[in-house]
C-alpha cells in the first residue's frame, strides 16, 4: 500500500495536520499485542486482532457502515460522524472508523439512535451544501448524494442556503474549487498535508465558520499547489474538480478547419472502463481508440511512442552525465531525476529549487509528443501546424498546468493545447452515446501509433525506471537485457513500496552504438563503466519523494544514486489526479496489474527497438538523442520557484 | 471573595515540604492506593477517578511520561483555579510532584490559560523557589532516582484547549482540536507518550489526601462523591465567590450559603452544565445527581431564560472547534432555533425537531464540548417552555 509509509505518527517536525494521531490504541502490555478480541456486531460473532477498528471488523462480516470523512489512503479523522454506532455500555455513540476494539464488545450498527444521528448529521451537512446534482460533475458518483438517498433525505430538515456563499476558485490550470459544495470532511486537507506533504489546504476558523482554505485564502493558482489532483480523487463531493477543457475541445472538433489530434497516455486505458461500470483493472485500449474516433478526433496516437523517445533521450542524458563525471572528470549534478511527472517537477521547483540541475532536461512524453506533432507530423501529413489542435488524454491534472507552462512552445505554437483527464474523456464519450466496453476495437493511427511495452509501463510506479534500465543495460553492456533480467521483468523496481532501491553491477562493456556516438563525443565503448555499480531508486507520492530528497540533502544513501524516478502520485500515473473516482490501494493495484499484463502481449518491450523511434532519428532528429534538434524540441528548463508564490 | 471562610480540605493547612517528604517514603502503589481509597474524582468536570487515571499512566509502556496540569479554566462562570494558582501554587506543584512520582514521569507541564498570563511570573517564581528547596529537579528531597521538573506553557485562548486531547494538540503546536479517543492520553498523550492530564484542584486535593489519609477525606461528601469541592459562584446572589463545600450539598443549602434564596434557576456546571429550576432545588450537587466542575451561576427571578439559553449557545458557536458535524452545525442550528423562538417564529413541531437534534449532538459529537453544548438548551426548553412561549407568543 503506497501510503503505509506515511501513516507514522507526527514527529515534532511534521506540519500540523488534522488533529489525528494513531487511530489504534497502544497495547498496555505485550500480552495484549496480537490478542484476538471477540466482538458481536448486530448479533454476529467475530474475533478480530486487538486494535482493529469497528469499521474494519464490520467489513469482515460484510456489514456496511456508511462513511464520509474516512478514506483508506488517509489518517483517520472521525469528524463527519455518519459512521456512528452504538456500543453496549457506552453513554455516547462511537465513530466506527476511529474506534479501536481493545476489549470484547457488543455493537449495534443500525439501532434507532444510530439511524437518527446519521440522518441528523446528514441533514446538517446539507444545510450549507449549495449545489444541484444535475449540474454537478459528481452526479451519480457522489458520496454525499448516495448517502442522502440511502438515508431517505426528502427535505431540508434544518433549512438550506439558497445562495452560494463562496466564489468558485478557477485560478488554477488544474484544480477548480467550489467551496459551496464542501462538507468540511477534510479529506483534501489530509491528502495534501499527510499523503502528499505539500500542505496548501488547511482548516481555518472555528465552529460554524470553519472553512477549508489555502494559505492566507489565496487563489489556488497562486500558492505552492503542485496540481497533483490527489485531493480531487479523495473529495467525496463535487467541491473539487479538474479544470475541464471539453467545451473547447468540442469546439475544435466541430470546426472543420481544425485537425484535432489526441495522444493517449498509458494509464487512462487501464482505468477509464471504471466510468462505464467495468471492474478496476480492465484494459480497454483498442475500444477506446474507436470511441475517440467516433467522438470526432482526426487522429488517435499513442503517447507511449514519446515515452520510448523519452527513454532514448533520458538514458542518453544519463550516459552523458556519467561520461562527463567519470571520463572527463567534470562537475556534474547527480543523481539524475526523472522529469515526466509535472506534479513532481513543480514540487521540486518549490521545495528543493537548489536541485533543478538534477532534473533531467527531457520534457515529459506528453510535451515531446506535442512538439513532434506540430513539427514532424505536420510536415509528413502536409498540415499547417497552426490548424492542428493537440489534446493529451492523461491520468493527470498537473498535465493541464504543464501544457500551459510558457516555455512549452518549441514547435512555434503551444505544443499541447489541452490536457484532458480520463474522467473528462469518459464524459465526452457518454455524451456521444457510446457504450465504450462494447465498441469494436481498433488500432492507433500511423505513423506514430507504434510503441513498446517499455512505454506502456510508464503508467506504474517504477515503470520509467524499468523502461530506462531495459534500454540502458543493453546499450552499455552490449548484452541483451533479457539475458540479464529474466523475461525482461525488473522486479525490484515494481510494486507499491513507497521508496525502492536497486543496485546493478555492470557485467560487461559494449561498444557505443552509432546513434549515440555524437552525443558521447566519439567515445568508442563503455569500458569506463565496466564493473561499476549503477544505483537507482524509485519513489512515488511526494511524501516519499520528500523522504528521498531529505536523505540526499543529508548525504545519505540516495545521494549516491545515479538515477531516481519520482512520481507525484501514489502508485504512479495509474493513481493520477485525473483518474476515475474513487481510488484505493486495491483499485490502483488492479490497474497496475492490467498494465503489466498488457505489456506482455506487445511484440517489442524495449524502447530502442521501436521502429518509429529508429525512423524519427533517421528522418527528423538527425543528430541523434540529445542532439541539437532534439534539444530544441524535446528538452526544457526549470524554474527555481522556491516557497515564494508563483 | 470568601475563599477561606471554611477550611475543610483544600483550604486546610498543610506543610507542603513535609507532606512531600512523607509521600516519598511511601511506595508508588501505596500512593495510588490511598487516592483510590479516597474515591477522589477528577475536579476538571468529567469526574474520572483520579487513581484509575494514574494507575493507567503508571502501567502504560513508554520511555517518557508526562504529568500535565490543566489550568485552562475556560468554562464560563469558573474562577476557582485562578484562586488556587494565585494563592496555593506551591501546593499545586507539590501535587504534580506527587503525581509524577506515582506514574513515573520526569516532565511536568502547566498549561496556563492565556487570560492568566499575569500569573505566570509568580508561578515561575514559585517553581524556582521549589527547585531551590529540592522539591523539583534531580533527586527530589533526596529520593534516589526521582527527577522531575515543571514548566509553564501558555494557552492559546480557546475554550476547547481545556479538553485534554485538544490541550495536547495545542501543546504540540497544532490547531487545538480534540483527538479521537481511545487511545486516551494515559497511553498515547503528549508527543505520543503516556500523559496524565489533571485539573489544578485535583492535584491539590490529592496532596491533602496522601498526607492526611483517605479516611479523613471521606468524612466529607457522599458515598459516591467523596470529599469537598471548590465552587465558583456567580450571578444573582449576595455573596458571589469561591467556596469550598462538601459534595452532596443541596442546591437549596448552597443558595442559602451565598444569599441567593430567591433564585428561579441555577446553572450547575457552567455553559456545558444543566439548568436546574426552582422546583428541583432539593437536588444535590454530586456525581450521582447534578455534576459540576465547579461553576454555579444563579439566575434571579427577573432573568429571561431564553436570553440565558441564547447566551450559552452563542458561546458554543464561538468555541466549537468546528471539526465534527453535529457540533459545528448543530450549535448553529440550535442558536438559529433560539432566535426563531425569540421572534415568535418557531413552531412546536420544529422545537421538537431541535430537541431531537440536541440529543444527536449529545450522542454523536466527537468530544465533550459538542456532547454538552445542547444541555443548557434542552434543560431550559424543558423547564421554561411555557415562560418562553408566554412572553413570545406570535399572537402577542
Ligand atoms: C470543552 C471542554 C473544556 C474543558 N476545559 C477544562 C478546563 O478548563 N480545565 C480542566 O481542568 N478540565 C477541562 N476539561 C476536562 C478535561 O478534558 C479533562 O477531563 C480534565 O482536565 C481531567 O482532569 P481531572 O481528571 O483532574 O478532572 C474540559 C473538557 C471539555 C470537553
Ligand atoms: S456534490 Fe454531490 S450532492 Fe452535491 S450537487 Fe454534486 S452530486 Fe449533488
Ligand atoms: S492538487 Fe495536490 S498539491 Fe494541490 S491542493 Fe490538491 S493535493 Fe494539494
Ligand atoms: S473540499 Fe471535498 S474533500 Fe475537502 S473538505 Fe470539502 S468536501 Fe471534503
Ligand atoms: S464536539 Fe465540537 S469541539 Fe468537540 S471535536 Fe466536535 S466540533 Fe470540535
Ligand atoms: S467516517 Fe467515521 S467519522 Fe466520518
């Protein structure tokens, strides 16, 4: 589970979070630890380990207790009070999500007192909830709405505001905040502070005046928000949403002069089915291609192609750094950090600006694709790039910010016009009346629909690292990677552990392939790396990224790494802030499984074996990876933002 | 102020140094045993048996343990801790030393109400003096291996920070908001360490008990509510002030003592307590009947009880930390209801709905504030409904 590492108690140096410490009672003596406690819930007996919450014990009995502020990924809050239950012998009702079972007890989950209290608490929340379900993007996928139905809310018992009391905050490219719909459950606060350790959202004021606000109530677009959208995925209501560009995209599609191209990232295809009732972990790649065509997109491309290209560029960049350090004895910044997660990039720019030199100068696959479409593709297809509209289907809300970064215009135009999330595309597909799961499958469009499994696994934490290693190992050693890693699976970098670390001893030195010869200054072979130990690491979720960065600052083991993959979102892009809601460790695991299963079916699984990659370096980026042209189109620079608001 | 009118327990004479010396001769279980036998219950309002709390803290696993004095005294109409902090500071600190010895703590903290900042200097002087007399510091009064010291932490000016877990959050530098309980502070408290949080009066009473014996203490009070208690008495009476009275005193007797015989109602336990009407003045002040942390507010015959209810509810709206739904929005809804009553716009049906909401708040709020916020509302509506409707009938 990705967030397990964060679930430690607050140390003295932690940001003040929601007022929640461990939810589990500390055993009074050794004997109690590991003891099994008998509980009776609604007449059913069960034994649970000491410290299990009432909620979890009920789950084991398949008894549903409603929750609202509780979220599997987050610290326990116990603030909404809809999960209250009656514990025999106790004067007050107890919050099932927060109450640890430490002695035998009898519990009633639906007694008259319980039902009345839940209903009242819902009635109270609805008092100031200003929003209409039929004009809300969470219609039919809203926890407040479904609870209201479950508890038979048919009137506003304690009144209801007729007018909104907050202005909608649309200042951010990524996240829209409509606090009129907020029910103060603080999931977003806990997400931002505890899960992501960014901390731009907080509870302010007391009593009925309590609000969820940004620092000094600044617009979200002006604070240190990294746009990860993790708060959106955990909000139970429509109070938080991504900045939806679908109206503009429809307008472009409907404009006959525009050539609208969509590139699709790997993660949405493993998740978008959830919006159509499919179980998590159902891949709908080829059905989705058909759906996007029927929506009216002129071309459907695979971002995995530029993921492969990213690997070529990023691996080359790493080899250049290594050569400079070891052969030319120059001062070079190490470790090299991946740069494909715009949430991570902004996190670093804000909190570790002194390390921008470590960031790979490679653009993310989304942005590489953007500039390739408006240059190489435009040229090949004979279309004026000013008439091309590029849309990027992404699992991510930060991609919306990224495509709006002013430096991302190397093609001479805005490289990517719109970042579209999985949720938003699902909406567009529904609007067209398509039944996604049952559409006939179809392929990506040529010429840049070709991609390898290496590009596909970018969606999972560790995927970029695995893809890079598959290529780098083969280039450096001259040995087929599958001879080094069985089935090409590099297991140590996979999985949901918050931080992963791996050492690879370089067993042999191969010749420098002609394509890299220029970038490496005519070097003949990789003997300078022979016998060396390559150290790499992977971190997902910015809380874990912070741990690694602090270790690097302190000169710990991660400072000796050569290459580190960072993803802003827990679980990697599969758990991105634009993915279908809800999210949970199980859902993310299912999506991951789907991606790794799909990649096994692809004929090429190493980026440098992608024939289109070969072609583009022959035809277009003629001076090779990290060459002049690729530097212009595929690389970028960063801003030392610091904590000052940008 | 007639604080030392009678010298029963708390105001009785004691030689602090001698008392501590004697206590340190005893074993830890003996001290906790004496306190248990005395039946002492926490004087901060919740009435939790002090010996049980100390025992849990003593048994809890932890490298470090804390003894914390709750001197946040924020309940409207309570000022008895101020008297103790002003004139009996040495006894308080000695009581903390005693508790520390009993539970095995090395660090003590006095969480002092922000409004009492003016007392800080004197308190610090007392602490310094006691360090000089070896009643604080290393090897206290020569007791090998017993080190303990106390420092003062200023409160943040919020009533909710008197709730022990919110107090701990505040000590840790967070927003003062109550935690989920369990775990209780005795196992997971300040900085995650076992902590015993006690009221000022509790520490002082315990010191007297250990010195003079549980038996003596039990000569005062009732079987279930032993000993004496300090009362902060205010409102419509001739002699407001801090009184030490035995537990189990009837409200009638108490009113006679303070010159408030003509009262129409008495609010026992501050804003979070209950409003007792004249017809119930035979009821006794004790844990088994009307409990209190010490605040008694007397309402004379001319008082408008709806106004009283509104004042209390405004207090809770201000002071609710806003964390949990029933309290954050329940207080507001009840206050709106009171305003509707005031304007003659509240139907009986809606009033019943509001009373039911009050019960929900009592049952489902996260902490004692929300759980007790509707008490005054409910008791005033119950006892003064006809007065309220008579004076505010919409057909008036
Ligand atoms: C809202 C609220 C405010 C409180 N304020 C105080 C206070 O000011 N002083 C105090 O001693 N206890 C206060 N308490 C009670 C404490 O939570 C705690 O029970 C007490 O400090 C324990 O000490 P005792 O066992 O000695 O009574 C308050 C409780 C609540 C719910
Ligand atoms: S947030 Fe939920 S309840 Fe509110 S308007 Fe949207 S769908 Fe309806
Ligand atoms: S998008 Fe991410 S950084 Fe921004 S407020 Fe939400 S959780 Fe925090
Ligand atoms: S914005 Fe959403 S997640 Fe945050 S407190 Fe409001 S309802 Fe909860
Ligand atoms: S009951 Fe009131 S004061 Fe207590 S936690 Fe809930 S909102 Fe805060
Ligand atoms: S889900 Fe338990 S209090 Fe909110």
